[in-house]
C-alpha cells in the first residue's frame, strides 16, 4: 500500500471539529467519493481507498451529495415501468 502526504493548515481540523485522525479519514472519504462520482473508481475501489467496507461507502455517499447510481431516462423508465399500474 502506498502513502499520500498532503500539507494543510492546522486550523482546518478545528474548523471541521476533527482531530488529526478524523481529518485524515474525512480526506480519504472525500477523495474516494469524488473519484467514484467521476467514474474513475468502482465502488469497491473507492471503498478500499476510503478504508471502509463497500456497503458503508455506498451509504456514506449521501453525506457528500454523491449519487450511487447514474441512470439515464430510458433506464429509469425501465426500472419503474409498471409502478404506476400497481397503484
């Protein structure tokens, strides 16, 4: 496993109300979510980068405003076809 180091102002930990370890975890998760959102990493790869299980990663994506699916209009219609008929 490789290590990435990043310089940042110490005040960021205070601003975010995090200790050093919490800030590092937040940075890993934010990076992983963005790379996943851009389609550069799969959810499994992003979860590994964030250091969490895949299900936890997918659930946490909502905290960052990142969708876990990207369906086009046709896929949405196909997925929910018949839903109106069931009511």
